[in-house]
C-alpha cells in the first residue's frame, strides 16, 4: 500500500506532465512487454533520434513517478525536499519559456499490477504502441497470463485510428492482440508472417571469441544487412526489429534504420559481454529474470562455442503458482543442453538443482549458494581458461555482485553493471 505522500506526489507529477504534453504535443511511442521492453526502448530511441529530437526514460523511470519525470525532463528528488523543489522549477521553466522540446518520446511503460497501464494511458497520449512479449511474470498480482495480456493489451486497444500497433509476431499471446486495436498493425519477428522480418542471423567472432550478431532486415521486398556488435542473444534481434518497426511507423528508410542499429548495445545487465578472469567471457544478464527469459538466455549460451559453459542462476521471483514449474523448466533446459556446471543462488533455485539432479545430471557439477557474493567467490576458484559464464537472476537477487567478483577488470563495474547508482549501493543484499 502506497503512503499518502507518494499518492499525492504521483497526482502532482501527473498534472505537471499533462501540462507539458498539452503545450508541446510530442509524438509518444509507448513500449511494454513481459520481456525485452527496455532493450526495445533503447533501440527505438537510437532509430528515432537519428531523424527527430527524441527523449527516452532513464534508469527505471517507467512507472507512475518515472514517466511524468521523463516527460518533464527531470530526475527524481528521492527523499530530498530541495531536489523536488528543483523538479518544480524545471517544470516551470519548461512551461513558461519556449524550448526545443523533444518531438518524439520513447517511453517504456511498466506494468507490475492491475490498473498500472490504465493509470498511465489516462494522461499519456500514445500514438505508437509496442508490445514485445507476454509471459507469466508478476503472477502474484495477476490471476493468469490472460490477465497480463489484457493489462498490457490496453496499450494498443487505446491507440487512435491513425496510430500504429507494433506487435511481436513470434509471441502467440502478443500476436493475438492484433484484433484488439483500431490502429494499423505492424508485426515483427523471425516468422514468415511478420511484416518486419529478420533472417540469416549469424554470430560475429574475433580471435575465436563471440563479438556480436548480424542478420538481414526484411521489409516489403527489401533486405538490408544489420550488424549488432556486443549483442549475443538472438532475442535481442527482436529489440532491433521492434525499433525498426517504430522507425518505419515514422517513415524512416531502412538504410538509415540499419545504420542507427549499428550503435545499439544492450543496457547494463541485459545479455552484455564482459571479459572475465582467466580469459573467460561473462554473459551478464543480471537485470531481472523469468522462466521465459532464463530459457532464452540459456539457449544463447547453448549456441556459443566454448571449452566449458557455466550457468549461474539466481531465484526467479514473483511467479506465484508458477514458481515450481518455472524453476523446473530451467533445469530441463540445462539438462538438454548439457551445461558444464550449474551454480544455483537462492532458496528457490534449490528446486532447479533438485530437478536437474533428478534428471540424471552429475551431482558434483551442481553448486548451491545462499547469496551472490558467495557464488562469486567460489566461481573465482572453479572458472578455467576460456569458460563462458551466463549469470542471471531476478532483480532482488543482486546477481551483479557475483559478476563483479569474476570480472577481469572489476574497476569497471560501476560502468558496466546494472544497479550501480548511489541509491542501490546503499541497499545491502537482503535474502528475498
């Protein structure tokens, strides 16, 4: 339950945001989804900023407070009255004095519980809506995946006739929403039915180590090559496709879209490549986790060549009734791919470890840790030359702490890892 102060703050910020939107009337691209919305937002911003004055959410500003702050162009005052006063004066300046306000806003719109999307859509006039995927996350607050689909689907259901609904054709629940909107639908994905389609995806290597991925971007008979350096996951291509679809909605040509996407790199903690100790390579996917995202990350690990592959997985939280099945699904994937070692972090990952052992995976290759720092310390001992290590877990598991322990250059942690702000540094790891 939110305090009265927070509710009052949200109401004030909402009114301030409405005033800014009314004055400048920017085109708004709203992006949501169970998986991949932040990467899609980052990629879309790159494409749109190549032709328009554009702005995106920073940090995790995707909620009732963060989105109004993004619209205003200010950062949170946190617990400081003076900083909130600064936000007010910033807003006042934007309202009173003419400025080169962004022509396009690329807004990630987070949904944690029923009513979140409706609240945001009440004051944010989205013209282009993007839904990346719908999967069972936050099931502690939603009765089923269909309820999640309904909540997120409100984004495109409320689009105007002249708007654009951009949907992932490869995600069944997302693609099914096409009939829920008055807007023109643009689908993207790997499947033949997608209007904006990726094909011929291959890994780019340098010195026998993966460096990125390339693919062909296909749209209306045209095909353009795209290179994504520092991107490994094939599902990150979907973020690039969502961004390309947004560019097409704004009439940006494919050549310019491809050039913009060359600059795309994942935000910290989202399938980033980081050099590790003993010439190892870390796939840092520590920002958050869910069964679908974990399996996608494991598939990426499976597709890479290495002497040995290590999966380091922290608990997946907020799964509700799907907690056991979700953790067991990760075990089945690891057994199927024959992962070299499995390091489990957290109480719920005991389910995964137990299922893996039940399937016949060698017990001596399974390690369990109470917290991410313990895992990192042990990994320093067991990592060998040129291992590839996937590290992933839900946000509260703070799995970036394990990554920092095994980085070749831990001094770069503040730049490369997620949750490195002063606010996060003040928060000790608390077992969820």
